[in-house]
């Protein structure tokens, strides 16, 4: 898209967002939940890391900056920053610092390499990229090399280099052994935060993981809100279907909000992070953080409806 057209498009969307939020009073802010054991609250909807936070796309830095700006305007603050899987440093650090918003954000980084020295260098590179010290949260991605990585994170926290530490674990379907490993770790080590996949068609964490987190005082960041069924085609399943009237009392006006509302209605969930490179999707997703939450009976009814489409 031509730069001028793109900027006009951004301006129109920002104006649309402002109009959308006019109906919300100062008291009707996005729902937030505390990190257990602290007085720090996080908004329930945040951002994951789309390609636009990793590499410069054809829109340049305008698009990723707008994604972050819209999230902040709608009351969000959590960003699950890109994992350093590639040799090039993600552009997210430059973007955040150019915008001057790093202190307005809650930044989550993840360790994604093996080996003690490689992990140390990796974490230092990650923190330097985001340029926030102490970094808000560091997680060990998929609980790799816990014997090496977990003591390192505990040491970093003790030294004041990071505020919260934990792990991410997003097992594939039927990998209940991975959930057992996560459950054992939570019981024995009591991390500050865990991140896991959670949705209506990936509901297994709600059986034991989120109740345990609630009991132990562990914050839960949910991911993969739309990566459902075997192939992740949530929106293919819901395409062309009407949003039922009975969910609109919960401020559910799209199928994205339908999924997100179901997730955050689990009281153990602290925040859901969603990956999108489209501003209109950020607006839609963030909207799920407002209004009433479905009760247990409604949650069950929502799952039954979704499965009826399959």
C-alpha cells in the first residue's frame, strides 16, 4: 500500500477506535487482573508477535507502531515479544524505543536456545533489544533445558535483572505428558508466570493447569486463542455463521471476541495475547476486554455451539 494511502487508512481506523470507545466511561475500563501476590494489574487482552514485529514489511515501521498505539489507546499493555529464532534481531525493540512507550508496556521475552553460555548471551541480547531494565518477564520457551535455564532465571531475578520469571508450554493435542511436566514444575517451583495454549477446542489447561495456577498464585498468559481444532482453522469454521443474540449481553460482537471472552472468563487467566498484523483485528480483539464475562453455564453453551459447526 502506498505510504500516503496507508497513513490515511491508519487515521481512519484511529478515528473509528475513538468513536468506538466514546461509549465507555472512565469507570468502564478494560478488565484487568492482578499478578497474584502483587498489586500490579495487567489488562486481559494483549499482543503477541506477528511478522510485523520481527521484520520490516512493505509498510515500514508505520504498521507495527500503529498496532502498538491502538493497543495502548484501548487500554492494553502486554506484549509477548518475538522469540529470537532467527539470526536477525527483531525490529520490535527499535519500534518501542522510537515510540517512547517501553515504560507503558509489560514486555515478555522468551529464552529459545540451548546451553548455559548461549542462553546467557541470548537473554542479554533480548534485553538489549527491548532496552528495558529490569525486563518485565522472562520465560523459558517450551521448558527447554530446565536444569540449566531455570537456575539462570532465578539468579537474574535475585539480581534485579528481571521482575517475573516462568515458562511457556504449548503442547500439541493429546500431549498430556507435557501438561504433566508443567503441572509438576508449577507444584515444585512456584513460578511467577506460565504461558500456555488455551481455547474452546484446546481446553485441557482448564482441567488442571489453570486451577493449579489459581491455587498456587501463578499468573497465566493464554496464547493460541484462534489456533483451534487440528489445523487451527477457527475462522474457517465460524465463517458465514451469525453471532447468536444470547452472547451479545457479554459484549461479544465477533467470533474473535467469542473465543477471547470464553478464555478470559476463566478466573485464573491473567492475560490473552493474540498475534495479528491488522489494525482492525487489534481493535476487535481488544474489544473483548470490555463488558460482562460469561458464567460457567454460558461457557459450556459457547463450546457446544462452536462444536456444532464442525
